[in-house]
């Protein structure tokens, strides 16, 4: 059997409270990862505890996940997570974020299920109650056999307007070559502004504290603090054996300019951020 993993990243935010739940399966186990501003948890399950129906639902143990929300029932040493969250008004992309790369053999393929949606509900995490009322949500997924050797991933919905940003730079091996690929979306009030290698994006800067990309008359710059983050597990050849780190709630500055007009300028957005050096 070829190495394979699949996972969904389901994030909800109410002010400074952020809860990201990552259900999925790897080659030899299923899993649920939970990330908050305070820490992260990884809980493995037997592979037979995983069930999936296309892209509509995913069940891990007694918990159910879908694009319309999640029902959580996790009770294990070190992690008790119980509750229900409902998603409304999802905003999927107009087309696959991978573009033509969706048809090529890749280490991992990315899907954006919703750039921004409404979240309502309540969960209890290790005795702490998290309430979400008209909160902001974001949902994406990955599938393949391994995360890239080196990558940067940034996501935020914490803006003063109806907006959401996702940006990823990754080292891509393809046909014996290696190059840095880019995918990203600035979504503002229902309008999608896409950055991508297959659309001619240029990476102007990529460091530990700043990323800037330019494509045609569009420029997106993100300035970030140095952050250590919480430990998560990531796939390597189908096994969740690779440690990475995510900072789920760091202040970052976003500036998006199109056609000489600044459409987004947020100096202190609460942002999720992963930086993995090759």
C-alpha cells in the first residue's frame, strides 16, 4: 500500500480565543490534533476508528467532522474535548487552489473548503468552556504522503472587515527539480484575489519575520514576530512522525495593495503561522 495521509484543519476564532481541530488519518493510525493559544495535543486512534464519506464527513472515534461543523467527544488521558460547533455561510474558492498542479504527482495537495464562515456553539476543553457566537471560521485540508521539506504557512480572519487571508510558500520536488511554490488567497467581502505560481507570482521576500509576494498589480506583505509555537505532528511518508511547530495566535501586519489601492491594511491581526526550515 502506498504511503498516504489526509487531514482537515478546522479553525474557529472569537476575539483572542482560537481553537483549531485537525482530524485525519495516516498510514497506520487515525488522529485528532487540538491547538489553542495555550498549547497543543495529539491523540492517536486505531485506523479502524476512522471513517470517511467523500469530502462530506470524517469520523474519528466518537467525533464527527464535516464542512457544516463538528460534534466532539474525546475523552483520553490529558485531553477531554466535548461539544458541538455549527458552521454557516461557507465561502469556498471558485476553483481548486492547486490549479494545474492538482493533476500532477505531488508530495501533498491542498484544498480550501472555506475562506471564512460563521461559527456558533460551545466546547469544553480540559475543564475550560469555549463559547463561539457569530465567530469566524476557516477550513482547509491536505492529502498525500508528506509535508514539504520546508514551508511557510500563514492564515488569518482577524480583520476589521469581512476578510480572510491564506498564504503558503513551499519547497516543491517535481520531475527531479526543486522550486519554491506559492499559493495564496486574499478574500475580501466575497471577492477572491488569488496568488499562485501557476499565475506568475513572484516571491519578493521570505524570511522568519516577513513574506511579500507580487503578481501583476497585486502585492501582499505580511510582517510577523519571531515565534516558537506549539509542537504538532506532520506526515512523512504517510506516518505522523515529523514534529513541526505552529503559532496559532500571533500578532501580524497584513497589507494588500491592488492597482495602486490599499484594500487591506491591518497592523495587529491575530494570525496562525507555521514556519518549517528545510
